[in-house]
C-alpha cells in the first residue's frame, strides 16, 4: 500500500515499532514512511486504536514490549500478509482465511457462552469489514 507524501515522493507502509515515553515498545504498528524526507505517519485506520491503547498505559507506564498485532486486527492482517508463511498467498486469500478463522472462534465462544470472547471476536470482524467497506466503497 502506498500514498503520496507532502514532499511528492511515495510513502510505503511497513510494520514498525513505536516507542512511548522511552519505556514501552509497541511493535508491528502499520506506518507509512517516506524514504525521501523520512516523514512517517500511522496508518489512519489503526490510529485511534493506537492512541486508545497508549491512553491505557497512563502517565507512568512500566517498561515493556507489546505486539500491536495482538491488539489491532488490521495490524494482525498486515503481519500475516508480510509473514514468510504467507509469501505465496494472495492478500485476498490471507484475509479470507483470517475471517474464516475468526468465524470459527466465534462459534466456539458461542458454544461456551463466553460473552467477553464473543465480543472480542465480533470487534475483530468489524475492524476487517469496516476497512474493507471503506477500501472497496461497498456501502
């Protein structure tokens, strides 16, 4: 995925590490980066999730590392698509497999009457469908 930078060059999206207050490393954040002017910007569809997570850390966070792909479904999809295991699969196939996996998890969560797990899976599915709707103008 690419977009134009303010300098006129092309920005490419990559999974990067964001460091909060020199204490918390948030790995696998989708970031647009410009090789020409070195400008970076968080991928807009995950920005609110990232800022929401950072808010939960508080003013004095403990030192540590977090995988953003465990928090954000879109970051997880980027992670899957760029993994060595998926290099021979199309993006569409990876997304379809993930949706099917989440639907299977939803069935398991429903069978266990686990409302918290069901809501988490629904939220993840919603993140995918919201982005797909916006990307492909389906609504």
